[in-house]
C-alpha cells in the first residue's frame, strides 16, 4: 500500500543537460518506487524567460522563474536541486540551506576547496535542524556499481590491492571546438579532472570504502586557445541568452575570435588509498573514439571486479576462491530483482540505462528526506572529493611531487 501522504515540492535551478536528466528522474521516481513522499515538480529556474518557460513546459514543471533567490526562499519549495555549472553551486546551496531547504547539488560540489568547506559546514549546521543535503555522484546508483560495493563489503574480494579507473571522452579533440564554460576555470573550476575525474574518485572510494590519502599527478592542456562560441543546439546544449553556451558536444558554430583554455584537457595520477591499495586514475577529453567511457577494475586477494559504463547492466566478477579449474571472469547480468534498485523495474534481462541512475539517486534522496535520514554522498563526502581534486592540481603544478590529501572535518551527527 502506498503512503504518499507527504509532498516534497522541488525547485530546480538549471534546465540543460543535468536539468533534463534530473527532470526525467523527478518525473519517474514515484511511478517506479513506492516512497514515503510524493515529489511535485514545482518550479524550474533559469536566466532567460523564454527558454526557461519552454523548458518548464517540455520537462514537466508546474511553473518557472528567472530568480533563483526567490526560488530558494519560497514557502512553496521544500527541495532545491542545483543543476548549474560549478561557479554558482556554493551561492545557491548556501542560500537554500540557510532558508531551510533540503538541497541536492550536482558534482563537483564546488569550484574550490574553500567553497566546498563552506558548503559542508553549512550542511552540517542545517542537519542539526533536520535539513538534508546530498551531492549528485549518480554513478554510485548504477546497480552494477552498487553491487560491486556490496561484494567488497561482504569480503568477497578480500584485501583490496589495486584500483584501476579511467573516465574517457573525446568531445574536444577538434581544436576548432569552441570555448564553452567547461573549458573556463572561473566557470568550471577545473577541466576533465573535476568534470569526469571527480566521478571516478567518488566511485572508487565508495566501492572500496577506502579514501585516497596522497597522489602524484600530471595534467595537460593540449589545445590552449579556442574559438569563442556563437551558438548551440540540442537537448544538452542551449544558449541561455546570457552569452554562455551550455552543455558540451553539440555546439553549432563559433565566431572568429579566440580565447584561452584555462583548464586541463586531461589528468592522470597515481594514488595510495588509506586501506593500502595502489590506484591509477585517468580522466581525459582527448581519448579519440571514447565518448563516455568509464571503466573501473578492482583487484583483491580473493577476487576482482570490472565495471564498464558502456555495458552498465553487467559486472564482471572473478572469484579466486573457486577451484582453479572453475575460475575466470563471470559476466553477471545485473537485472535480477535481488540486485540493487532493480526490483521496481522490468523483468530480469530487460536492461536499464544511463538515466536510471538519476531515478535511483532521487529515490534515495526522497526516502532519506522523508524518513529523517541523511542521504549520501553528503556534502562532507563531496568536500573530500574536492580535496582530492585539489591535491591532484597541486601535485601537477609541482612536477608531480607526492601530495597528501588534506583531511576533512568529522561530520556533525544528525
Ligand atoms: N552527474 C553527472 O553525470 C553530470 C553530468 C553532466 C554534468 N554534471 C554537472 O551538472 C552541472 C551542470 O552541468 P550541465 O552539463 O547540466 O550544464 P549545462 O551547461 O548543460 O546546463 C547548465 C544550466 O545552468 C544554467 N545556469 C548557468 N549559470 C546559471 C546561473 N548563474 N543561474 C541560473 N542558471 C544558470 C544554464 O542556463 C543551464 O540551464 C555541473 O556541475 C556539471 O559538472 C553532472
């Protein structure tokens, strides 16, 4: 029996790539999962009235506004969902938490460690009055990734010795691709490192339960100057009337002027995890032919797991405790009802995709808020990822010298 007696009215800022992905998830979550609260897609916010009105209609929101400050203080809003570039995460999240709104904020949490620290502190204070917050590392909620964690937690891999993680894209291989916000440090904080590297940092720490203690890194900006953008098209790429181009991958054209790329195109680093594992990480937007290739392999004393986002319904598991003659990597089709998140979807074998990770994210967020629990990853956990990003940047700036990751404050109990 459904107990949808509580309503959570969501206000979302940003309506392009993540705005569309989150809208899809908010729209779906109550249809798929029986939750203690019902989501209402109340208000969507953007800066251009025409475009945000269109987005509200297309994505299924009751109303729209161009004023995020009014949104986050509105009595008609319970949850603020931040889907803007990193340069506005801190300001919006801090205002929303101060107004007593639950907050879900896209990754990376902020553009700087200082901002992330302030956000984590504000989240800790807000928690004491029952206000919840979460950072959107959605790949944790791919069922095969959650299953990897369950296998590690159950001891099926034994002592973790190696982590091998890569997140590869190729959307800016063309030097004529324009200077979108993701290539500007003041808007994005960093390049491939914070955009996609942050995902594999979070994912591997989540799966192994170990934190990165120190790193040695190299970063590179292969194309240092790019044409300024002139226009864009498509679901994930829209110009919002303020001269900035959103999204990546579908920008139509550009003018004659150029500007400097102020972020990394690629980041590669080795790391030591606090549980003793050695790890390698690679994040690149120059891996020609690789569109959104996230791959992780973990080797332990009793077994190994391999996850590949391009085959996200599958997990490869090698159980080294089996008789030698029966060993080998087994392909687990992660679509059984007993697999994480899957019982509410389709019959076994009826596969799911990228967007479902966001529905799972919203499911866990809504359940936590409605039951008075803290959703994960918390802002403190996301701050710790930010500290890893910072250590990677500092190491790369100092000829790859070994750089310890600064520690985070202990979370304040609920
Ligand atoms: N979880 C994931 O897998 C994933 C994937 C892509 C992006 N992201 C993250 O989501 C965030 C947004 O990325 P995106 O790809 O959706 O970007 P995008 O460019 O597609 O969309 C950004 C949106 O924010 C709006 N916006 C920008 N500045 C604003 C401001 N100051 N006030 C109000 N609205 C503003 C834009 O109009 C646009 O609607 C980033 O933090 C990014 O790192 C996460």
